[in-house]
C-alpha cells in the first residue's frame, strides 16, 4: 500500500511539469513571433528610408531655387557665390553643407559661416565677418581685428579710416608670432580704452616700442604709456586731462612711463611750456 501511494504522488508531479513546459514553450513562441515582427518592421522601415532617400536625391521637387546670405557688411553675395560653386536647380540634399561652410570661410573677410537647408528650395548661409579696428604695418599693410589678429592684406578697395599700429616688423611677427600677437592685442585693447576715455579725439597711431606703447591721437597729442598698469595709468590720464581743462591748457605730450616714480606725470602743454606733477594735479611748472 505504501508503494502504491508513492506512485500516485508522482503522477500529478509529471502533469505539473508538462503544464509548465507547455506554458514556457507558448511564451517562447510568442516572443519569437514578436521578434520576427519587429525584424520585419525594421527591415521595412530601412527599405522605406532607402527608397525615400533615393527619391529625395533625384526629385525635381527639391531643386534649389534660392540662396540667401545674412550678416554681410564687407563681402558681396556675388563674391561668395563664386566661392561656393552653387547653381540654381541643384538638388538641395546633394549640397555638402560642411564643404560649403569651408568654402565661404576661405574669403579673407569671413571668420566663419553656417549653412542651413530650408526644404524644399532654399539654402540660408549665415556669415560672421571679421571687424577691422586698425591697420598694422608688417612689411605690408594688414587689417587688424579686436583680438590683435592680422586677417587680410589691405587692398585699394578697403577705403577705411583706421588707426595704424607700428613697431613690429614682418620678421619679428614670423619669428615670434605668439609674442607679436600678444603685443598687437594689447594695442587694440588700449585703443578701445582710449576711445571710451575720449570719443571726440580717437587714436590715430599706436607705436609699439621697446619701452612700451605710445598712443597718438587724431589731434596730435602723444601719450607715452610705457608698460603695465594700464587701468591705473588711464585713471591718472583722466585726472590730468581734467586738470589741464580746468587750467585752459592743451597738452602736446603726456608721459605716464616713469618707471622710478610710476605716479609721476610729465606734461608738455601745446603752447610751449612744460609742466610736471603727480596723478593728483600739475605742479612744478617750468
């Protein structure tokens, strides 16, 4: 009797295992069916994408009809179109935007360019131009931007009234480009500071000398800044000009480059007398 009961217990265990196996097989079959469906859908999507891409490259409905430029000040559309080699009627998706940006940026006035497709018919080219703030003499004359970078040789068509930066030779620039660029940037920053100090008498020339920087204004005033302490020297210059104005004097030259006594200022009034004093005023007139 004990043996018979033992056999009866095994029979439902086998039935449970067969039921679990059947359930697992059903789940596996459903997962496999879903996988096949996803693969089929993916293949269909890829095939559809390939078909759509091929259609887009050949469709006359995506022909280029308009090329627009933005940000142009010094450069003309005709100059840039010649660089791009684009032609009306070209398929808009066949245009190499990256190559087109490089072609536009090869123009000496262009800092960078960005091309956008405007489907179905337009290309928009956003141009960022350099801004010339001075002319630097490096054997030949070059336009200089605010970062102190000579970016373009001056041409007869570049009719600009800009201050000149002198004192660096072409050989120096080629031999020590980083040092020369740093000095040129220092010069452009000084010009910007001086314009803020006196917008009515802007810089005409900046001389980069062994002893520092000398600025000459359009009215002919020579201001010898020397090296270093630019903010402090501009503060002294503001006070001394105020004192000169109070006394009814016009300066021919102002020296802020005394290395032994940095706060000492020497002023030569334009009427032929000279004066010396510290940053608080003028004294010891000769």
